[in-house]
């Protein structure tokens, strides 16, 4: 029954977003009373934290294909681009994954935490370590977790800004995809020992070669009337 509830919870999240998610609406979808849900979950937050664990698994699987690229730096670019795709195409899921709107009284179980086979951030840091071991990074940058957190902050920060301020006429916004990937290159230029090989154009070409969904450089991300961001081809 828990799995059935979670499946309907994911569907409700897709349709209504975090703002429209409620136990009453979820119960209606499952076909039970709202009270019956509490026999399986303590409250809405526990359901959402269970969904976070499932979302981590989805992102981890989406990183698998780009992680197969033979060049360590291009591999990181492609994994970053894949995380971006996850974020803009599953915005409310990404917001949960990033901790927005979640009460962490019911933390996600530790099973899989820091395990590259299950944890997408640990998987990304594992490949950062491979780039370090291959001699690409300046010796000053030897902590893969620190690097991973810095790169994640850039991704989350830009996406969050577009989601909350995308309609603000004060900002002359540039395409989100371009901003995210160029910020990644700026970070990379400060991490790499010597000139940085490759770049954003290489990401587009390589992403296609591994069967990803990277779009052309002039693609944009738009905000709808609710402030939700969408990737446009």
C-alpha cells in the first residue's frame, strides 16, 4: 500500500506541484479517506521525504550514460548537463531533492548515502575524484566533495533564481542553459591545472554521442504564470 500511495503522490506532484500537494488530494487519488493515509505515513512530510529517496534513484540512473564518456572533464560536463535536464524537466521533484519545502523531521534513510552506486551526488564526486587522480585539477583542489558541493550550488542557485525571479522585468535574463553551463566552465577554469580543454560546444556534441537529451545552444528555459521553469527546444 505504501508503494501505491507513493505512486499517486508522484502523480499528484507532477500535476499540482509542491504548492498544491495535500493529503486530502492524495487520498482522493488513492481512493481512500485522508485518515487512512496516516496508517502508512505520519504526515505529508514523511511522504515527501520518501519521494526524495525515489528521486535520488531517478537522477542517479540519468547520470549513468554520460558517466561513460572516456574523457574525465567531458564526463563531468555531461553529468552536469544531465543534472540540469533533470532539474528543469522535473522542477518540483528537483525542489524536493534540494530540500525546498521539506520538513526534515523524517530524514531519508541512510541506506545508499555516500554510495556512488545509489547516491547521485556521491557518484558525481566519484568522477570528480577520477579527474583529480588523472592530474586534471590543480593540486590545491583535492577534495572531491568540496568541489561537488560548489558545482551543485551553482546549478541550484541559477535554477532557483530563474524560478523565483523569472518574471521580474528588472532582470534581462539570459538563457538558463547557457548560464548554467558557462558558470560550470568558470568553475572548471579555476579548478583545472593549466588551460581547460573542451567547452560548451563539446558538451553539445558529446551529449548527442552518448544518446542524451542535450539541446542546441540557443535553447531557452521559460517561466509560466506560476513561476515554473520549462526547458524549450
